């Protein structure tokens, strides 16, 4: 395996705009900025992504290996 990292998550203003649109909120620069600033200043946003990643990794290990540590 050449790549050191995998499962990289990147969010952008277009993602915020799409969600605002889906919720019937104007996707103005001010509204996008308000959400982005809230995410950037809230450790819960990053912590939730990290926690979800660890839960998924644990699930995948359990799916790949049996109780004796052998690949299924």
C-alpha cells in the first residue's frame, strides 16, 4: 500500500450551499459563511467525524476478521 492516508473527508462551501438549498434557506455568501464559521469553531464537528471514522474502522475489522483473528 503506497498511500499513507485513506478515507479523507473534505467539505466545501458548495456542500453547505446544497444543504441550505435542500432546507429552503437562501444559499447566500453570508449564510454559507455563518455555517462554515460555526463548523470551524466547534470541536464537535471534527470530533464527530473522528468518532464516526473509529466506529467504522472497528466495524470493518470485525467484518474482516473472525473471533480468532483470522481473515474471513
